[in-house]
C-alpha cells in the first residue's frame, strides 16, 4: 500500500476518480502548499478524509518528540512496518532547516556512526522522505522551513531513485528551491555522477573525515571502493557541471584526524575543489571508543585550514542533550535495531 505522500498527482486523481475534478487540486494544495494533515483538510468532506486515510495512510507515526534547550526538535518516527527513523528540525532566527533520513539504518558501516553500527534495514520510499519535511514544516511554523539536508539516517545515494523523487516533490509541490536542498554522501561516486546529470542543481556535501586513504579506509569503509583520488575527480565533475558549492563534512575525532598534519592533508584536498569545510566534534556513540576533539583543538584545526586558504565553519553541536546526532536517538531508545548488518570498525589512533 502506498503511503499518502507516495501518491503523485495522477495516483491521487485515480484515487479520487469518483469525486468532482476540483477535489484533486484541493487535496494536493492542502497537503503540499498549506501543509496540513488529512484531518486538517477541512474544506473536504469528512467521509472523503476517512477514505483517503484508509486508502493512502500517513507513512510516519511519531514515537517520541524531544526538544532541546536550543529549540532543536528531534523525532523518532515509526514507519508503517514498525521500523524507526529520525528527523531533526533546527531553528535559526528567521528560518528553519530539517535533516531527513533516507534509509532505515545504513549499510556503509562507518564505525563512528550510530546508524552504521546498527546496520541496514530498508530503503525509505519517496513519500516517507517527503513526509518528514511536511511534519517538520508544520512544527516550524511560524518560522519558514527553507532548507532540507539529507543528512539523517542512511546513505542518500544508495537509495538514489527515492531520494531524487523526493527532491523533485519538494521542489515542485512544496516549492523549495534546489539551492536550499543539500544531499550528503559518504562518497558513492556513481551516485555523485548521476546527481551531476540532473537538471536541479542541489548542493553536495561529502563526508570526508580523512584526506589520506589509509585513515579513510578505516573510518569510512566505502573508501576502499572509491578512494580519494577517484572521489576528488567526481567532486570536480560535479562542481564543474552544477556550479554549486561543494562542502566537506569532517567529524573531529580526538587524536585521530584532528592534528595539524590532518588539516594540511584536508587543505590540500579541498583547496583545488574550492570546497567549504564543515567541522563538527565527533558525537560519542556507545559502539565506538573514541571521543570528539576538545573545543581548543577544533578551533586550532579551523585556524590551520583558514591559514591554508580553506573556508571552514565550526558547526554547533545542536541538540546534544537529545541525542541529535545521526542514529543516536534510535540507539538510545533501543528501538528496532535488531537484525542489523553493520560491521564494527574501530579507530586506530595515529601516532
Ligand atoms: N550517509 C550520509 C548522510 C547521513 S550521515 C553521509 O555519511 O554523509 C550525516 C553526517 O553525520 C555525515 O557527515 C556523518 O559522517 C556524520 N556523523 C555520523 N556519525 C557521527 C558522529 N558520531 N559524530 C559526528 N558526526 C557524525
Ligand atoms: Fe551511513 Fe552516513 Fe552513518 Fe556512514 S556516516 S554509516 S554513510 S549514515
């Protein structure tokens, strides 16, 4: 059964075939432009709302909703089959950003990541991705939800078709600008090339974490398939074709990738691509014994990058008190993590 937000306009029209033709537009606008839930479609007869609910039910049910002192909201949503995913809403003074999941679990096996530790469960459908945005937009009001980052659980480019269908829906039906959508990837090169061929120019973020193959093989196992030189070429092609800013994510791990030498390697990698670097101290997870870098080391690392001609932003660790890092709420909730296939990768401090 399709969930409500998996229906495209034609499928909705088929579902409403016995209704007057204007209903399709009414329901579509209600769901996407006004962003109300089916119960909120008050201009539609109650019986029709009930039918919609039966034939195309919502795909998400909030299991928990936690708000941290900085206003960050984090949901644990149950999908219709009981699997769970996380969505995080971050407020800024004049707007809001939502971070959405694209898979239940993840098969990429990055050892420092709570989602990677739990392993892969299944892909999300386009509707399950879009519905996270719709929920967050409703919660963000009166702030405008302007940005969507595909940085929650899962690897977006390993679920390419669904992610791209969601991007098109967010752009076409909700009206979000492609320049406000950011796809984050662990570095799946064929996916980056496909993205470069799409008409909508979304932002690309690559989770780098190491700029030498030996360390990156360890931290991010997919590096063994798409090593740094190959990844750099794909990034270059993306930037050339899309003319969009590329960014690198770098989780600073104490005594592992936070020294001057690491910053120098990163600068040498990022500078030719004119990439922006986002630094975030590693969030500790139960399944990995390393710590995040101290505030002083984070500052020093950022300063080194800037001295070497690379733009770097230190990202706030938003919502730490509510486990608002990828996969952590779910891990601490103990929800539905059995049956995962993750491989544990342990860090080896570099000397
Ligand atoms: N799979 C995609 C998107 C989801 S992960 C990717 O890897 O890019 C989103 C971001 O969270 C990635 O940059 C990832 O490296 C980072 N991340 C995962 N676990 C983390 C942790 N424990 N502390 C800090 N960042 C983490
Ligand atoms: Fe998957 Fe991204 Fe976590 Fe790696 S960091 S395991 S790719 S979700």
